[in-house]
C-alpha cells in the first residue's frame, strides 16, 4: 500500500508522520483513512494530468495557433516550405 | 539633455546626476537573470556534431520548428574518461507568442516533451511553468513560478515536483544597485538553502555577486566594449577553451560554428550547424 502511494509527484508535506503517530483513537483513524484517500486521489489526478500534458500540450499549442488571427491554412501547417 | 529646472530634486535623470529620488527607483532585473550578461558571453550553447534548425512562421504569433541533430552525447561515467555515444534525433516544436501568453513546446523522437508556458495573469502577476515529461516513470520534472512585479521590487514563488518550494525577492536600492535573497526547500532530498545576491550595473559595466548556502559563490564582471559581437570565446580554470561563432549569412539564415577543447581531459568537441528561419 505504501509503495502505491509514493511517486515522484507526491508532495509529501509530512503526511507520513501523520500516519505514524495516530494509530490509537478511532477519530484519528477516520482522519487517517481520509488522508489516505485524499493522497490516493491526488496521486491519481496528478498521474492523469501528467499523461494529458505529455500527449496534449503540443496539439494544444497547434490548435491555439491555428485559431489565432490571421488564420493560417492547414496546407501551411503540413507543408515543409 | 534635460534643461535644469527647479524640480530637479524630485524628478532626476541618470544623465544629470542629480540627487537620487529614492521613491522612483527602476524595477530590478529578475533574480534568475542576475548573471545574464555574464552567461550570454561566457556560456554559449556549444555542441558537438551537426545541427540543423528550421523555423517556419505561419503567422505573426505562431511558428513551427523542425530540428535535426546528429552527434555524440556524453553519458556520465564513473571513470575519468568521458564516454560518448553517437545519437541522432529529430525535434518538432510549436511556438505561440502573444503579448499575454507564450506557449513553447518541443517533442523529440524518443518521446520526451519539453514544455514552457508563460502567462500574464495581470499587469504585475505572471505565471511561468516549465516541464520536461518523459514516458519513463519518475523521470519527469515540472516547475511552476509565480512572479509578482512591484514598483521597484520583484518577488517570485516557485513550486516544483518532488516537494520543491522556493521563493526569492529582489529590490532596487539605488538606481544602479539591487539586492536580493532567496530560500528554497527540497522535500525529496530533505535539503533547504538560503542565498543572497547583489547586482551593480551602469551603462558600461555590470558586476554581480551571489552566495548560497548550497556552497555556491559566484562573482561576475562584464564590461561593454563595443556594440556588436559575433565571436565569443572563453578560457577557464579547468584548462578548457571554448569558441562560438554565429554568423548571419542572409536574412533568416544563420551559420553556427562551435568548438570546445579540454586540454586536461583530452576531450575535443567541434560542431557546425545551420539555422533557418526567424
């Protein structure tokens, strides 16, 4: 479980220490699972954002550029001249 | 030249050398560009092999670029010898330049994407982001900066992946001198640091100094000798001699020659290339 949660994108912010000290009372275990869920969700979100940025950034720049004034034509985009 | 008037004490100009108005200082150079003059002359983009860049503008704001590079690249090795493996890659890029928004993207043949975004959220607040994304897990980097420009100061807050936080601040103290400081915290490596910098610039010269708790002390001095400069050369204390020549052959055609000779490591690098396009 710990290995799933750790990746380069996680901004730790001391959440590991939060988990260590609070294993006794039930309210803190509720907080514990909420923190874990939050971390898992943010990890998932960051991974998806990274994939979207990786594949979508250049197409985004091209779309924004093709819609700017004066509008270039598609043939200008594809031809090497 | 301004004619001297009774109001000179409150509205000085640099030429007349009147009393300095400390409430009207110019905005300082951004902290990361502190060593800009020194780096432009001393750190040209030397390369080894052949390089060909072609930039095609589709309209005023939008351009596509194609770049081919063939040559050896160094890989870090434990021994004292440098190991070079021959590589070749093609890079496709798209740039969009607007007064308020700049997007810069490059994609290489091995799937790496290099993206830069600069967006002016308001007159004084700018957002910059810089990312290198790869298909390999854990090898991507991203850095986001928020810059705030005040009347005679600039401040910046940085966020990076791997829990990297940084902030810096620079203030104009006199019309020629600006002082600044920075702090950063890297969560991944559990490191933090502080640094200070000072920059003194006049029309003819620029002197900068920077110290940081990471162990960096950097001092530089640049004197302006003439208006135009095409050949850049440097020699440093490692016994490494570098020369870089950028010659403009025609409108939109640049020819680049680069040479780096490291006598100590017996490592010689020569490169030539052509850049087409604005």
